[in-house]
């Protein structure tokens, strides 16, 4: 028996609350169901023509989980998910994604939806074969593939070499403020520039090579439906964070992802399909929480967008991506997708609105330790950070002893 409290070090939470993770997954499902009713979207069983069979690579948290929830509960799609989680035991906790996946499957089953989740290394050919075998057992093909993998390491399936990604600037030293979300204390951080090997390794891990391999192998196995689309997720963000992000090692990987989208798109065009990169809004995630300047910027963005009535979390972003970009035809059929000049879907449109950025620039210029509560939505970013680990979720009794760590009830 134990009471579970968050264990946080330097914006990294090293534990998760099973009940809180499950409840936050249910909250996202409830949001999607409410949007379905508002928009009048029909599931497949109700005569809708949205996604039928969806593969989500990186399905357990953030944008991947939100995509899977949108596809399943708004459109009635059957889903296969892949993520690599630490499983819980009776006495030891698992990763947040392990609990999220458990709740997703439970809710999907209750709704009469088919859902299978593989706890596996999505970068491996063995995992690809497992997914191919499963979809063939289902006797159907994928019409949507979401690529939302984020990992610090990847083993090349051909050479078996392990590559590690780094978060570093390119070309010059980066200096900028950072924020400890739990204490509200600002510090100045310095990051040395990456060398050529580190840049190449980061692209190898977080670029588009693996995405391209997935689509090729699924195509070779003949499990892609006519008209199949695939979407990978990226981020651009404001000029303020470009030195450490968009123009740094992670940005180099994202640019590789965007370049490879064109190759994948050409392959899918042969079956009437398409590949897109969706540029999403910046949010507090397990990854973004450790990037200098980004947490401060996001706190300011949240404050401004909440005042505008335009703040979105992962589930709001993905629901809007599906309903207002991907499935806009009659009866929610796939239709022409609005894109920018680089063929990217822009669901970061509200974030990078020039007027919004102008307000943020004005506020960030006044940022000091003394003004932090005026400039940054500290409570908001702290809540989001805790909630992705199952803490600070409404309706959970955090003083209650948990008899087991491997259940969500």
C-alpha cells in the first residue's frame, strides 16, 4: 500500500500515477465525444466515411495518443498502436504511456472498437513484421498511418548500430534562460554547439528515415489501402527558440522528416494516397519540458492564448487536425488538405498568428524573476507537466493508498 506523489528533478518527472493517467485519458476521450456531437460527425457505423483502420506509431502519450483517441472515438476507427513502455508490476510503477494504453484499450473495448497495442521498439523490422501479421489477421488494410515517435535512441535495423540524439545548437554556443516549473526559479543555461557526428546521429534518430522505412515495408506487404495517407508531426515555433530548436540538432532532424515526406508522398500517390507533415503547436511534453527558453515561451503563449480563448492542448489540436484538415468532405470523407507552400499542414496557425506573436514578444521582453507570474502561466504549465504523468488530474484522490501499481481502478 502506498500514496504516490510526483518525484520531479529538473523538469523531469520520474514516476507516474496509474489512476491519474487513466483519468486524463478518459478526459481526452470525453472531449472528442463532445466535439463529435457538436460537429455532427458520424462514425463508420453511423454512415460516416472517415478513417477505418489506423496505425499510430508512438501511440501512448501526447500527440500520438490524442491522434488515436480522435480516430477511434470521433470517427469509429479500429486502431493498432505501437509504443515502448516500462510495464508496471504489482509493486513498481510503469511509464505514463503504459497506463494510458491500458485505459485506451479498456475504453475502446467498451465502445465496441477493435484496438491492439504492441509494447515494442517501433524502430525495429521485427516490430514492423508483427504489425503486418496483425493487420493481415484482421483481413483489412491501413487507410491512415500516424507517425509520432520521439526517442533519444534508435538502432539502425541494417547495421545494428545504436544512435543517440542530442539537443544542441548548431554553429555557436547558445545562452538563454530556463525555468524550473516546480519552484518558479529562472536560471541561465549555456549549450555548446553540436559537432557533425552529433548532428548526423540526431537526424538518424529523429529524422524521417524510419518513417520512410515503415511506409515502404507496409507497402511491400500490401497492407496499405487505396488512398492511404500518412502524417508525421513537426514543430517550428517562434524565432525566439530557433537557435536551440529549429536551427539546432532537433530542427535538422525535423527538416529531414519534412524532406522525406515528399519521397513518401510520391510512393503513396501510386495508390491515390499522400504523405504530410503536420506542424503542430508547442505544448508541455516530457521532451519540451527540458529545452531551455521553450518552457518560458510556452508559459507566455498559454497566458496569451487563454486570454484570447484560443488555448489548445494535445487533444484539441488533434481533434481540429482531423476535423478541419484531414476529413472535411461529405460525411467526413478524406478531402483536399489545406497546406502551406512546403506542402505542410499548419495546425500551429493560432500560435504563430502575427498578432499573437507580437503580444508574446512584448511580454517576453519584460521577463525577469520578479515579473515571472505576470508574464508566464506558471500554474498552467505546471498543471500540464504534472498531468502528463498522472498528477494534478481532476477527480483523483492523491491521498489514497494504492494497493497495486499495475491496475488503473
